[in-house]
C-alpha cells in the first residue's frame, strides 16, 4: 500500500546479517550503503554489499558519513576501491549532528544550514535528478510528507 503512495521509499536497514537485515535487501530496487570511514563500518558495508548481491539485489553506490572535509577525495577513492561501488555522496563531520540527535530531531530540520544538512540535501537532489542550489534549499518549500512525518515522530510527549 505504501509503495503506491510514494515515488521514493527509503528504508534504513540494519547492517546486520539477520532476518531484519536481509528482507529489505531482498525487496529493494536499489541499495545505498552508508558507511563511516572506520574499519568496523567498512566491514559491515562490505558484508551488506555481498549479501545484497547474493539475494539478487543491486547496490547503487555508497554514501560516506562523518568525513574530515580535508580528506574527502582520498576517502572517496579508498571507499570505491574497497567496496567496489561508486561513492555517490560524502557527508562531512559536523557537531550539529549530535546536537540534533540529542534534540531527537533530524539534522536537516534542526540545523538546515549546517554542512551536514547541505551535503544530505545535495545527495538527495542528485539521487532524484534535480540540480541542488543553496538558494533553492533556503527557499521555504511547502511542508512535505517527510517534514510532517518527522514532526509527528519527534514531537515531545508534552505536545501530544
């Protein structure tokens, strides 16, 4: 039912080889690996890539999270070599991510002008084939499903 109501459906699946991790990989049209530049995360991403291929899925690429901006090109090249898929985006390290998490709000809502938010918006724009400009990102768009869903999901108990 939900697939009929949206053009894109993103599922944040665990990087664990379990029933909860395998089912989304098996039914997804495409899989995007999100990896931190740390050995344990890279190993998990590689396992997920292999498992995706075993169940007949397709890995579109990878997004590298929490990257030192001065090392982004080097890290992207290393990730492409190790994982064997294209890096489709890099999200720089940003202290605002922790602040947003502490507030139980997505960073793109809590800190929309932060460097991580801008990177996420650019990646999203690239994925749907729309040119990203900061001017367009700063224009106040009509509140969409994601914004309404995020507000409902992260609403404080006192507001309910």
